[in-house]
C-alpha cells in the first residue's frame, strides 16, 4: 500500500469525523477549528461560552442577604413588614445573587433565616420573593403592601431552633416543591421581604440573615 494512498485514507476519515461534528452541533453555536496534527484535517468544536450541547442545570448555589431591624420593641402584628427602616421610602429589599448569568433561570428549594433577637423564638415569618425590586407602601411595623414587581412566591419559616447565639428556622415554598425564577435582563438578582406571621415582640436593632438554597441553569 503506497504512502499517498495511506495519507488519503487518513484525510478521508478525518473529514468524515468533522462532518459528523457539524451534524450534531447546534446551528447557532459559534465554532472553532482545533488542529489535531492530522495532515489535511481539522476537528470542529465549541468555544467556551453559553452555547452548549445538552442541559447545564442542577448547579447548587447558596445566596445570602441581611438587614438590621430598627431599634423598636413595639410588637409586630400578623402581616406587618419586618424591614430595615420604618420609613416606606427607605426600605431596602433583600437582594439575592442567584442567577449564573444575566437573565438566567433557576429554582429556590429552601430558605434559612436566623437572628440573635430572642423575641423571634418559636414564631413564624413569611419570606416573599420577587423578580424585580418591589416598592413598599409602608415601612417596618406597617402592613406589608408592595408593587407586584413580578412576584415569584412565598416561603413560611418558623424559628423552631434555639441556639445560645441565635434563633433559626428553615422553610420550603408555600406552594409546590420549588419557586422557579428568571432574573431580569442584565441582572443576576431576585429580591425578598420578610413579613410577620403572628404577634412578635422584638428586641430591636438586631441583624436578620436570610439564605436561599437554589438550583440554577
């Protein structure tokens, strides 16, 4: 068998492989040629980026946010907003960086909330989640009332664990087993607010930390 015939056979096999790669690659994917040191042949691959073959979901992320309550010991009533300020225009919603990329998607599976304020021992609060930052009608201790802001869902959390330095609770979605989200264009963030689920007498001026357990695409 001659050397020319052998090289021609190798080139034909390499060309067939390249055609097969093109057949399975997405039509919109950006391609790059990778030199495999085979005479007369190149293999087609995908550049690093968001173009991919197959599902990329299932990556666990832990996203946290916190605020300090005002220095008030006035009792919260059921449905009252628990926030960083008693002035509606100064309320800053919790913000969670959950999306892997801008305008990405994913799901919230659980929420963990803790505070050193022993006034929360044994009580229940509700975490409200939004795609966009909500605008509040009232401040801390006022009735929870916001703009719809692409509301995503809620998670009740009971502070049923007492520690020497904190009260803590873990909650799941009120409806279904997860809360699916899609971040806004140009953003990797979703937002949250905490609402009292019953009478709560706080110590005031205490940190409240909220953590979301999510799966992202």
